[in-house]
């Protein structure tokens, strides 16, 4: 595991995939940097798994190019791609024990017995399964199988590792633990470009260097997690990553208007026409009479409900036009002290730099 | 302050004992009821399997005069034809099982790779012959295979051969007829077990560097072994007891064990003569099943329960 | 046909009135035979007229032979009042004590070959084993004797013999050795086996049932075979290119018995008496090729003259054939069959 060949970048160009008349991927371009942990995030049917299958070679694209470190691999059969993969259901070989599962890729590559034993031991050690080599696969827990699958995918030191929702079968606690462990492992190994597929936005945010949000066969936005969260470029991305309130706004004469109220924005004003303002619940504040300062947008609403969640609370407030907004804040005593009762009017504040505008559909 | 109302100590213990007893009584009642539910089938198994087989064994120990004797078994060694029949029976069973595997494995593989709809249509064609009686199918083969039958007529008309091929009334006729009848018994369990093989396992194999042939050899084939083993066992055991097909297709030259039983039962006045043949077949079959289990290990026997 | 039957019923009724008191009307007896066209013929020839004449009901069943009788008698569950068997089976069953004694005060045995009249069994009909050959292969110059059948140089071709009926094949083998028909019995088993050994390698099929023998000849699977005359007659009627004669045929008798413990013994005895009477015996060849066991049947005038020559048990044809000796096979069947199997299945 120590003598690492340098990681390789992946470059996908104009990938097209149709199943019959249904286009699953359309004109898709994606670059993955060498050593990067990139996540394909999207709802089911968005094409993320198909893209992964095309990368692995199990599905042939109708058109396009895939280059790994400059070499075209689009026609290379899967067994010659030298890409490791962790499957959703792990796909461990049930007729082999843990050792032979992990040794399988080494055997295909003609690695000698002594070296195989050594490398399998190292891999087992790496995934914290030392001494379980002789176990049968059906004697392992879900988490252990997951680790075996991981060890098997990296033991032959592939330049690229693909992971297809590898944690979805685990329970919540274990899943969160494994997220951190996977991330740490990726950093430690260093040389492996990783493409990870999930539909879980929290998982994606936790683990990834960059996230490609996919929708209907296209990449909607490709960015670092924090950028994606802070500045989603489409309503879909804003809705898919984190919680969002959407308020319809209109852009005219170089400024932004919510009904007859002018909205202060930090960003330069977009093109004239209808837009959506994305408001994250935690960016809204309950204002007291002392405020507001300048540059803060003030929204008048009626408090409809408050839900305490221990460390935080969620407020539901209804604007004049009947639109409901969600507000989230921590349960600090000063906030709780001035919390009005449901049914009372409230004033909500939103800083100009927290406004996000996306195109209306 | 205690949250729970305090109960007098002894009352609590008595209540606990009461509950334990009630639980135990429930468990007892439940197992009795389960036994009662099972008893008709247990009785059936006892009455139609255990008792007759025991009776068969008992009968085989008496000679024609009704005296306790090993004569019925000694006959196998005194008369050469019994050994010959025995050898023939196993030879036919091995050849037919082999032919079923050679024909059935690719067929089951093809079926397992077809889309579900096409596979179910093809499966109907596999099962279709079950709806015709063995007798009818055997006669049909006779019509096809005999000297003036379809195959020989065609081949002679086409000038491929000048003398008819000896396809019926000999070993090849028996093998062809039995293979046709037994093939579905191999294909069905094999297909079922192939369908349970996770395609992701095969993908994983290729992903990890095994080419199509290596993936088949190292992953698909071992995973299909339980189905193959159960198919082989079923076909082989059925072969050992075959009667109609060898009787009609063998031309009297391929005498199998079941035919011998019929002959012996009518030749000797004591049931023991035929019973001894039955006992020998039963023992050898059980021994073979044991051998199969031993050879293929837990995986093959797991077939019966899991797959 | 109707006239014939009513005449026979009248005649039989007269006979019964003279010999014995009529059976109790309403009695029911069960008779088992081999099934198929043979049993259908028996129904028309024997069972129906007897039931009508005695005023009893005759139920029918089918048998697989001596095993069935043995099973019923030793199991104390006798279903049948009369059953048909092969003569050698009768001889063996008799030795095992499976049958009731027959009352020859009621059954008139005159006209039946004494070899087929025993304390507890009586003959009922004849089947012949004959040599059949295909005329499309041999014209009319086919093998006429068993010696011809054994002569593979003079008569090249494919051959079938019975593999299941060792008694018949050994009789035929003795004839092939040149033994005259009146010297075949007692069979020199070792001599006959040597004879079988000579032809063994030239046999293409050892048939195990009458239907199989017929199919082998009909489909041209073999050019010559031993076959039962009933099956040969059927082939002839179907127009198959075959020829056979009763020369050197082997006459095998069927017999009837009352299984020990039969429930309606008295009625069965009277019915059996009618079955073997010349009048009803004469009915049989009107329906099948199995000849009557009672030679007086040929004197009744019921059998047309031109039919008589085709009947295997007509006085003319009997002279050409060997009668299988049931008593001989009773004592030698097991040993001979085992030896035969050892030889044939080499």
C-alpha cells in the first residue's frame, strides 16, 4: 500500500447513453482531478449509477470518450481497466472466504503466493479486519462485509476506485462512522482517484472534495460542497442540497423586488425577469424592535408554529401572500426569551449577503 | 421516592414463578399442537415409507421354503446376469447423467441469461414434455430412431449413409430416450440456482481483472454447482429406477435393475427374491447419495434447504 | 351371430339342466384375465353367454399373472373367483397350493388334452409361438423351420426372439437343434442353451411383450422373429408383408383356476364348467386367433370350415406343433430362466 503509483485524472467527454428510446445520459462532460474524491449525487433515475457503470465498463456508452491519464478507455473491457469498485450489495464471492475474496484480484494478476498473503494481510489491517481472513462471507456482519469489499477493491492498488452507494445498506450510526473512515482512508492512500455515487446529500457533503449534482441525465452543478450549499445555481440544486425556502422575486430596473418590497442583494443584479430567491432556514432571524440595521431585508409574517428540537428549534411563519417560510435557530436563552406566541406577528430578517437568486423554472 | 409502587417481596416472587410456569406451559402446549399438526404427515411417512421398506427388508431374508436364508442375496453372486444387470444399470445411469449435464448446462445457462419473458417462454418448452406420458414419448423416439425411422430414412435419402445406423433397440436408444425424459430434471434446479447468482458478483469478477472465461470458471461455475449437484443427484437416482424406456428402447439387450426386479418377482414364488433386489438398489442409492454429499460438501446438501 | 348365440345359450341351458341344479340367480362372480382384445373375445365367447345362462353377474378384472394370485391368497384378500394364467404358472401355483380343487363332477373334461386337466387347474385356450418372416425381404422363400432361423448364412437378416419367455425360446432352440417335435419334451436344457448360444450374437432384439414383437416385425426392425400367433394374425389382417405357419409352432396353453379362498366357489365352478364346454369353446375362435382347448368344439359346427385351418388348436394344426409341458416347466423354470438370462445377458 506504500509504493503508490501516482493517481490519475479522469476526463469524460460528450458521454451519451440511451436505453432504447430513453436517453439516460445526454452530452455529459466531467473531469475528475487526480487523487480527488468526487461524488455523483442525485435522485434515483438521474443517471449517476449508469455513469458509474460506464466508467467501470459494464455498460457501453452510445457515444463519448473517457480518458484516464490521457489513455482512451471507452472500448477497454472491464477486466482490463484496472479500476477498483465497491458495489452497493458488496458483491462478495459467497463461495470464497475473506482471504480469497481479497486475494482474487491479485490472483488474476498473477501475484505470487507470498506476496498475495502479505498484501491481503495489509489490506485487512487497513480496513481493521486483521485475523478474519479465514471467515466465511456469511459469517460477517454488514459492516464487516463492507470493509472486505473495500479491501478487495483497493488491494491491487487501482488508479481509480468507484463506489456505488456502498454505505446504503448499513444502519445510521455505522453509516456515519464509515463515512468518516472512508474519507480518512482515501486521504491516507492518497493515490486513488475516487468516484462515489450516493443519493444522500449529507453523505456527499461529509465526504467529498467536489460534488456533481445530477438531474435527468445531466450534471446540474459541479462544485465544492460549501460552494454548492452557499451558491446553488439552480432551483434543483438548492432544493436537493440542504433545506430551502423559495420566494418568487422579480428583477426590474437593476433591482430585485418581492412584490412591492425591494430586496437588498450582495451579488450583482441578474437579468430582468422572474427569479426565485433561495432562503436557507438558518439564515433567517427573528428581529427585535431595536433592529434592523441597513442592508438587512425585513419580512413581515405571522408565526404559525414552533417546534423545539432540543438543541435547536424550527419556526413556521406565514408571509402576507400566504407563503410559508421555515426558520431554524439554536436554543439560546436570549432568542427563546423574546419568542412570540404562535399567531402573533413577527419580523424576519435576512442579510443581503445571504440572498441567493436562481432562475425561475 | 420510588417511582414504582412497592410490592411485598414474596408476592412478587410468587407472581414471577406463576409467570414462569405459565410460559413453560404455553411452550409445552405449543410444541404439542405443532406435533398434532405434523402427526398426519408423520403417520403417512411411517405408513407408506418406513413400514413398507422395513417389510421389504424383512421379506428379503426368507427363501422359497419360507426359511430364514441369505439365498436371495447369494443369487447375485451365483448368477452372472445379476452382476451384469447391476453394471448395466450404473453404466446407463452414468452415461445418461453425463449426457444430461452436457446438454442441460449450456441450456440452463442460456435460459438464465435470457430476459425474463423470453426465459419463461423457453422454460415452458423445457417443461412441455412432462405433459406427455413416458410411454408415448418413448414410442415417439422409437419411430424416430429405428432402422426405418425418420433419422435413418433422411440420412439414407440424403446419401449420408448407406446402412441404417443402429440407434434403437440398443444402448444408444436407451440413452437417447432416457436423456430426453430426464433432461428437465437437471435443467430446472440448475436454472433456478443460476438465477440466484448475483450479476454483481460476475461484474465484480470482471472489475477485479478476471476475463469472461476466468469469471465463468472461478465465479459463475462454482456458484452454479449446488444446482448442478442437485440436478445430477435427481437424474442419477431416477436413472437407477428406470423401467419403461429401457424395456422398450433396449431391444431386450439393455436389462436394467427395475426390469430385473419385475422378472425376478414373477419367476420366484417368494417375494424375498424381488425384495432383495429392491434392498440392494436402495442401499446402493443411499450410499451414493452419501458419497455425493461427502464429495460436494455442505454446499451441495445445502441445496435442498436454501436454494 | 345372434342366431348362433341364442342357439348356444339354449343348448347350454339344456345341458346344465341335465347335469346340475341351476346356480342361485343373482350370484356375482369376478373373473380376471389378460385384458385387451383377448379378454374382449372371452367376454363375448364365454362370460356373457355364461352369465345369461346361469342368471349370474360376471364382473371382470385384469391380472398380471401368478404374482397377483399369490398376493391375494397369501394376503387373505381374494378378490377373484376365477382367474386365467399361463399353464406353467398354473402348474407352479398348484405346487404352492394357491388354488381350490376343481369338481370334475360339474366340469366335463372330455375333449380336453389330459395334460391340461389337473386337480386344481384346467386349460382354457391355446396360443402358439410361430416363426414369422417378412415377405418383402424373403419373398415366399423365407425361413420355414427353426433350423432355417438359426441358419444365418442361408437366411441373412435381422432376428428377434423372446427374451422374457425363456420356456418358449428354449423350446424353439431345441427344435432348431433338429429334435423332432415329439421328442422336445422333456427339454434338454443344456442342449437348448447351447443352441441359443449359437444364435445369440445374431439376435438384434430380445422382445419382452407381444406388442413389442409385433412392432419389431411391423416396422421392419427385424426380418424374422418368434411371435405369438395372435399377434402374427393381426399383422396379416393389417396387410403387413409377412408370412407364418404353424409348422414347428410351440403350443402354449392358458388355464383357469379358482384361487384358494374364493368367495363364490360354487358359482365359479359352474361358470368354469361352462367356459370349457364345447359350445362356448367353439365361440372363441370366432373372435380371436387363440384356439379352443376343448377339441370337441370343432365338432359343434359353429366354426366355419375355412376358419378351422387358421386355428392353432385344430386337430390338423396340433399335429405340426409341440405342446409346452407345464409340469416340466413347473420343476425347471427357475433354473432354466436364470441360465438363459446368464447366457443372453453376457
